[in-house]
């Protein structure tokens, strides 16, 4: 009896597409001082950010619906941050309800935690320390390292392989861009 190889065993569980979507423009993108007075997860989208999310939804719908498979479906995972949930609401307007097989708020796909209230002067010193220590393993005070993010996102993606979905969207802030 021959044993199936790893690729054959897991192929039917992989989505056709995994689409990573960053939120639209947020108040924190316009003014980084917002992070020193507002919790990161409460930073809202700007009016431009809402428009960008609507435009992204239209564009993504076109990409998926142009596929040869007329029975396509989508599943959304969204970070619990206000700006990503707002982005999802706007993107979701581009898809008929019967095409959306699920929406789930998922903490494991949120961005790297840089610590509580991020005071600009303090963050500058912290980021300089991170460069000396090493970007991947440096853990931010009251936050996490890029390695921590990698571990939690990897666990999430391993869980995802259990479910067959045509088009999987993951909406987040920024996972590992190292800002």
C-alpha cells in the first residue's frame, strides 16, 4: 500500500486564493500622535479610508467574479481593530450575501502589538534598541516581537487548512512590515 504524499493529503483543504487586505487610511496614518492618546484598536478610518475600502471591495469582487468558477464563495477573517472592521463593512458591500459563507473576527490576525499608548519620543528610542537587538526577536515593552506574531499567525493558518474555502480574505492592519 502506498502512502499519499503531503501535497496530495492537504491539497483539497487549501483555498484557491488567500487575499491579504490592509485597512484603508486611518487617523493614525495621518497623525501618529493619535497612538499616544487613543488605544491602537480604537483608531478609526478617515473618510478617505472608507472610500478606499469601498474601492478595494469593487476591485476584489471583479477579480473573483471573473474566475471561470461561477460557484465562487468568500470567507472573511478580520482583526478586531475598529479600522479593519470598518474596512470589512465597506468591502462586504461589494458581495451578495449568498456569496459570503462566513465572517469571523480573529484576534490572531491582528497587527504586531507595539505596546500600550505609543508616545512618539519613547517609540523612537525603542525602535533604535530593536535595531541593535534584532528586529525579529525584539519584544516591545508591553507588546510583542515579530517572532510572536509569526507564531500566532502560523497557528491560525494551520487551523485554516481544515476548511475548504474558495477565496479566503484576511483583513488586518500590518502584520510584519516592521514599522
